[in-house]
């Protein structure tokens, strides 16, 4: 395995293992104390310290598009079930991941990324292993995402259209937000797209919330954009195989099984633990949708070097964004441009 990939995998999972202290406490039963604290103390989103990223420009210089982002699982603890960010190291690690994953969108819009009390890794994986999945471990992340989004809309949005972006547990949080909050047509009209990457979006989800729809091509807006990346020989996954799992191919923006060759990949981008780019590789992988499982099947350069040490052989979950980094960047701009052009024609 290349040195940069070893470091990347450690930065994603291993570093969190070193950052457990300071979640919430109680000497006799720290898990129960942690739950009580989360249940009784809502996050104050008027405090900028409770946001991972906020725009660093004055209101009159903001871009015409906002990006609302929720990060993936970064917290691991056997005793504390709910993430907190009072550890400077945990806050810094979360910020690094947020900067990396919002990179394809950051030149397009203003990034708003709240801290949320996500579920701890092992508990979240256990929940996802249930079919249908439980939400117990992630319920505080759902609630915090909803509260943060409401605060953002009321105080900072200013009427601008927005893109929702989340990966893994962050995408689950945003899917729940869409189900709960987007019944209102006025809010639906402001949604350019919701990039819910690394989270299965199924026919059952859409039946539960019929006002939601998934992307069918490269330019439609007001849609959910979703995929879960695997090798052709991947082990059974927590993120694919559910009936009616929706998937779009980020190399050709098709939902059928037509394969996009590696030449369609504008560039994969990888980072080290200090948020430095360690590699940008055009033509990095091919990709096609597997209709039966709903997986995005990718064949990368250096097969076998991108497996998750926790999720299993051939599961490229941690690289759902990084494999397709530049294609996502171009697509976000194209969807936003089509959104504005269509609204201008409608006026």
C-alpha cells in the first residue's frame, strides 16, 4: 500500500481512536451520562464555536449559492456514544475532513457546516447492520442537523438557493432532514441538489417522502444525488443491496448500467492528515451502476489498496468523494448554472 494511502486511512479512522476524551462524563456510568447530556442540552448554534466552517467574507461579498454540509463519522469510543468537539484535536480533525469534502463545492458557494453530535462509529455500524436500519445511535445527529439548518435559514441564508452535501453518517443526517423539513414547496424550490454520498437512498425512502426525487442526469435540480462505491468483488456492504437502492454514476451521470471508462474521470484527489493534497490522478477509475445491488462499481488504479479496514474488502466507502473529486466539482457548477438559467426563463 502506498504511504499516502496508509496515512489517509489512519487519519480517517485511527486518529479518532486517539481523541475520545472530553465527550461527556460521569464516573459511574459515562454512557448514560453522555446520553442525558445530549438529551437535555441542545447545541447553541448562535455560537460560532459550534460551527465547523462558516464563510469568511462579509455579507455583501457572499456567493449567490450556499453549501450546507454535514461531515461523516469521525468519532470512536467504547464508552461514550455521542460525539462532542470540546477536544481541540477532535475539532481540528473534523475541520480537516470538512475542508476536504467541501472542496469540490467551496469555489461555487458559501460553506456552512455545523458541528453535530453524531453517533459513535461502532454503534452507528451496528444500527446500519439492521435491515431496516435503526436510528438510535444517530438520533442526536438528526436533531442537531435539523436545528442547525433552521438557524442557518433564519439568520444566514438570505434567500439564496443552496446545495446540501453530506457523506456517510452526514448524508444519513441530511436524508432525515429532507424527509422532515422539505414538505414545503418554497423550501423545495431553493434546493439545487442534495449530494447524499455514501448513504443508500431507496424506493422506500421516496415512498415515505414523495416530495423527494433522485437525480436522473447531470443537470436536473431539486434532486438527491447518491452513490456508494465498491469493487466488482466487494464483500457484502452496509450501504448497498437494499431493494430499490438508487444510484447515479458520477462519471457519466447515468442511472443505468452503461460503464464510464477511466478516461471520463477528470481527477481523483487524495489528502494527508494535515489536509495537504498528496495526489491528483486523472483517469483514476472507471465506474458503472450495478442495477441489482444499487452499488457504484469502480475499478481504480492500484486495486486492493483502497479497502476499508473496518467495512471489508472492496468497500470503497471512505473514498466515495475522493475517487470522483473533480467530476463532482464540475457537476455542482453545471447543476447550479442550469438551476439559475431555468429560473430566469421561468420569470
